[in-house]
C-alpha cells in the first residue's frame, strides 16, 4: 500500500509537537508479512520500501492501533544496532494514504 509514513518516536521517546510538525514523511510502499524461520520461530514485520530499498527500519510485531478513511497507525518495535549490541525501541508509524493527484 502506497503511504506517507511518519515515525512518532525516536529511540523509544515520543516526539514533541514541534518535532512532529517538522518531521519529514517517507513516501513508501508498506508491506506487512509473516516471517517463519527454520528453527520454528516466527515474526510479524512491517517494512516500508522506497523503490527497491527499505526506507525505514522494519517495525517488528506491528499492531494496528487506529484506522480512518485516509490514515492508520501501526505500533511495534524498531531494531537499533549499537556498539553495545542490539536494542529494540518502541515505535509508532502514522501512515497516510497517498492520494493520486495529491501531495
């Protein structure tokens, strides 16, 4: 689904109103799929593609938190790799429908 996506958190901290107003949306094709691993584990994942690459870090275990006629909210966890290892931060995507002839 082609959407404008805005991330509402940065490293697990909700962005303030001024930060949200200044945030740039990512134009992408959002896919939600189920990954099954050889060892029996499984994972739901939302990915936002900008052409052929991932435009945002994947959203792990996404849940639909709200929906309206032109937007939806997805909440989950974002993986961040640091020198100390891998961390998972809370993340919410605010997704708005890309209307033909619009923005």
